[in-house]
C-alpha cells in the first residue's frame, strides 16, 4: 500500500500541509508531480515558468533521493490518464494534495476525486497556500467582502498565530515515512517538447530591513531590493506563506503584511466571483466601447508607445518576466484608458509573460486599473504617464536601464496625445457607465 502526495503549486518539502498530513499515516508516501499537458499545451516552448517548475522538481527529487532513498514520480500527461495508470501500477491507499482555487484546478480536482472515489480511494486535500480561504473571512452576515480595507481588518481580527501560523515539521517525518524506491526516471524539458528559458526566477529577500523600509521604497522602480520579489515563490509554493506572514507581523511596519493580504483578498474574490475571470465585476463596464486597435496593442506590448515609463515597464516585462508594481499600474491604466483597449487583452499578455502570474491577482489588478473591478480606481482617475516619471523615477534611473534609446532619433514620438486620450477616455467611459 502507498499514499500518494500530489505536488502542484506547493513545490517545497518543509511546512507543506498536505505533504505533512500524508506522512502521518502508516503506509509510505510516494510524492508525485504531473506536468499537465492540458496546461502546458497552451504555453510557448521556452516558457520560463516551466523551466522554473522543472528545476524545482529536480531539486526536490534530488533531496529525496540523496537523503532518503526516495524520489518524486513524474509524468507528462493529462491528470486523469495519469491517475488511471497509477492505480494500475500501485496499490494506493489514499491521495493527498493541497487546495487549489483556480477554476481549472477546481474542475480538475473534482474529476480526480470522482475517479479515485469510484475506485475506493479517498482524495484528501488541505489549505496550504493561504492563511484564510473560501468563506473564512466574510462579513458578519456571511457575505463576501468586496472592499479591501474592511476585509484586511477582519483578516487581522481573525488571525490567531497559535492556530494559523503554526508550521508543520515535515522534515522530521521524512526519514520514517517515505516510499523507498530505486531511482525514478526523470523527465527532461526536451522530453516534454520544452526548452530551457534564459529568463530565471530571482531569489527573494524578506529581511527585517526590507520590511521596515518597504513603505518608503516600494514605489520606486529603480530602487534595488525595494520590494521582496516573492511573487513567483508564492505562486509556485517554493516558500511557505505562514513563514512570510510571521516575518511580516514580527515588524512594526504593516505595509508589507497588508500587501500579502491583498493577495488573499483577490483570491477570495476569485473564489466567490469566478465569472470575473472574463467579465467585469461591475457589469456596466462591459458596455464600454473599446477601440481595440491591434497595431496600438502591438506597440504597447513591444514598449514602443513613446512614453518612456510605459515603455520601460513593458521592456522590463519582456526581458525579465517581471515588472515593478508602480509601473504595472501605469501600463495597465495606459492600455485601458489612453488606448481604450479591453483589460482582458492586457491581462492575457501579462499572463503569458509574468513569472509571478497569478490568475486572481492579475485579473483583480487589471480590473482595478480598468475601473471595472472590486474596490477599483474610479474611472476618471487617469494616470498621466509623464508626471508619473516626476513622482517615481525623477532621475530617470529606471527608464535609462530599459529605454537606452530614449535620446536617439529612432525612439518613437508619443503614440497618442495625453490630453486628447484623457478626454476620449472620459467620454467613452461616461457613456457606458453613467
Ligand atoms: P512585493 O511588493 O514585495 O509584495 C509582496 C507580495 O505581496 C507579492 O509578491 C504579492 O504576492 C503580494 N502583493 C503585492 N501587491 C499585490 C497586489 N496589488 N495584489 C495582489 N498581491 C499583491 N501580482 C501577482 O502576484 N501576480 C500577478 O499576476 C499580478 N498581476 C498584476 C497586474 C497588474 C496590472 C498590477 C497593477 C499588479 C499585479 N500584481 C500581480 C500585483 C503586484 O504588482 C505584484 O504582486 C508585485 O509587483 C510583485 O513583486 P514583489 O514580489 O516584489 O512584491
């Protein structure tokens, strides 16, 4: 008999709730990872996130085989077919995993549960990637919060560190309860039709110093270590959220902690309002007559709008898979408001490029920028792409990194006049929403 622990977006051994729970049984635990063809087939062959996931799986496998004579069994396929094969190859007592709240994942897990249950196998899943999930932080009448500040207050009120921040000591159970096996075959990126990306996920910094200074540094894209770069690590679970929250609340400055709560705020929005992946949270905003000019969209994507801070952001995204939050807000506002291009187009482009791409946060923030979402920027708040430079990059340090051609003749003129675009936006939005 074996227990399977299915790794998904929790790619670490320590303080991993589902893995820990699996290890508390008598039967040995065999870790599993599925390179899901239903997700991978839509991605470019050099996708940097696939390279990152692959590296993490190799790392975990190496740790498990070097220290414990175990490993991680890997497949490239559709989860249902993989589980059918696993049920033939192993006598499975139960399957363990952590909750995943995205619409695709919910559907996938529901199907796998049915398949396993039909074969008498329980599918046990746990909360791991957030402190509070689903209905755990709601208004007194049970309705979900759609405004951040009261949600954040209630989140903090509900937090009991002795319950919610306890880490599970997975590592000390590894030696006794892992399934021992001869080395398991490893899948290479090439086996799956992928190539190694030259874009790498950087390490993160969450030091006391960063948290203390964060409030003053977080808005300046040129500042080194002004933000944590935690995004992809939280996305793929290479770090535990409990550990990060503990660090955050150990410091006096709450700004960093509050950002981690924004992440959970958008996750619960997606949970309660899954239709907002494609539809505006405020339905009136789907009446906006987007111009959706393809040539303009291409210029925005390439960072050739003629607005240096917008271009710097887009070029940083294209080259590194990252863009600073300040600049994300600006490029998103520019796309929706200056160019009147549907937020869904921008959301899809970010989804393709961001290493920290997270459906809930991406949709939530894009809808915030477009004005159509929960707790969104009012539609008449239109960032001025020139004055934003004075506020956040006044020495042009950030711009000079990403737009070295700024002084050259080849650098484009602004693709649209700010004043005209602003008026056009106000008129179009007003017609739709008032
Ligand atoms: P830090 O500033 O160090 O913050 C720490 C962590 O807090 C982040 O890693 C993230 O998990 C969380 N966080 C911070 N700000 C936000 C926020 N506004 N919303 C939700 N969580 C937040 N963040 C994503 O994780 N994935 C996305 O796909 C994503 N898309 C975005 C799209 C737009 C248009 C905008 C304006 C913002 C988006 N963000 C997204 C939020 C934010 O820009 C990034 O989380 C942040 O820039 C990542 O850098 P960092 O890890 O250094 O963040």
